[in-house]
């Protein structure tokens, strides 16, 4: 049975598709114009890594894995890199995960700048990485540890937590029943009205202060007060500068050592005088420390009081002079006679003047 032209074209097209798939599968890594350098890496485990997985340096694909086999109880991984990658003797190879779904690749490090280039066919230093099973086991252990500690903590804190809850219930009951300050605030609207009124007053007060009313408002808004304060500070700075320069009495006291030394000498002299007074030396020391002087003074004051009492009572000559008017009248009459005698002397001669005086007096 001969094939028609349509059947021949269909068979040829099907054969071409099959050959294309085979060529794609066989020559996927065939790159005749690209240099490839083969290397070997050994791992204790290569879970998820397969032949054909990419080899990457800093996330950039530079090669692929040729094959994976077991050699001397270790996993041997054969891979190649292209000419853009430089593998050094201290470069590290590590199995890394592309994402959390399980994709993996072989990651290579740059190595140190001073390290030499590893020749093709060499063995690359490896670093073991945690696989999914290890991560799950670690997670389980950590979960058991955390949950166990949390459970123990909850068990130990059950009674204190129960007491706290009971106290909170008691407090809430008191607040609900209007007991205490918080209960009154919650249940009595009068307190809220008072707080609202207080808030209104505070707002008014703040508005007055902001508008510059009152002393506090002027302090906040009047620039003249600031200028006066600034002027005062300038004056203080000027005074401080004059003091530092040694001007005036206070400035000389601050900067001249002679005045300080004289002050020390004066204080030492005062201290010596005080010690002498305390020791009873000198007249002032005896006045301060000797009781006999006080007794003599007290006796003298007593005698003066006695004499004053006698004078006041009219005793003695001085008492009579102070208390009796007759002596005053006699003295006044005698003075009148003397005045008359003097007037008579001015009108008579010396001989007759003597007679006038004697006649006047006697």
C-alpha cells in the first residue's frame, strides 16, 4: 500500500520533531565555541542536587554539574565553569537553595585576592550546608524547647495569674459599683462636668497667655523683656570682664594677691586677739573672763543708786540743793543785791563805793 503525499509529509514532520527533541536532550550543554574547565567537589551529603543543576558565583550562572557519584563514603560532584569564572585555591563550594520549594544549585565563592588560581581538574574546598531534614529537625527541637519552657512557665504562673485575675475582677466590680476615685469618675457625670469646666478654664488661661495678657503672657510674648534681659546679661558680662581685669575693689580682691595676703594677716591678728581675750589677757580679756570686775561694777552701780536715792529724798547738801526752793530764792536775792551794788559803784567814787557795798551787803 503506497503512502500518499500528505502521509509522507506527516511522517517526516513527526520524525523531525523526534530528532529535534533528541538533539535538544543530547546537545543541551554542547557549546563548541565556549571553553569549559572541569573541577571536583566532595560533600558529606548532596540532598536535592542533581546533574544539570547550575553552578553560580555570586548568583551568576557560570557552569553546570556534569555528574554526581559516591566515592569513598563521600559524594563526588563533577562540574564545570566557563572562562568567565575564576576558581581559586581558597574558593568555597556550597550547596545552596534557590527558594523554599526545594530548588538547589552549587555556589562558588570568589576566594581571597592574594590566593592562586586552582588549575582545572583540581578539588575545590567545600562547606557543608544544612538540608531540609536538618532544618526540620532543628525546628522541632527548638519548638519542643520553647514550648516546653513556655508550658513550664504557664504551669508555674497559674496560681499567681489566677490571683491577678481575681483581683482584676474585684477592681472592676468596685469601679462598676462606683467605689474609689476611678469608680466615681466612671459613674458620676458631675466629675466629668467639673473636669470639662476645668479644661475650659485652662484653655481660656492659655489663650490669655498666648495673647500676651497678664505677667506670664508678657513674659512669653513681649520682646522688650527679652531685650532687657539681654541688656542685663551684657551688663553682667561687662562687670565680669572688669572683675577679671582687676578693676574696682572687688576686682582687686580677685586678682591681686597682696590684698589676699593682707586679709590673711588681718584675720590672723584678729584670731590672736580673740585667743588673748579668751585667755583673759589684757583689759578686755579681764573684762570678759574676770568676775571680780563685774562684782566691782555691780557694787559701784549699787552705790550710785543709793546716792541718787538720797539726793532724791533731799538728804545732804546736794539733796537740799536739788529739792529745796528756798536756797534758790536766797541765791536769787543775793544776786539782785550784787547787781544793785554794782550799779551804785558806777555812780560813786572808790571810797564811797566800798561803803555802798558794805551797806548793801550788811
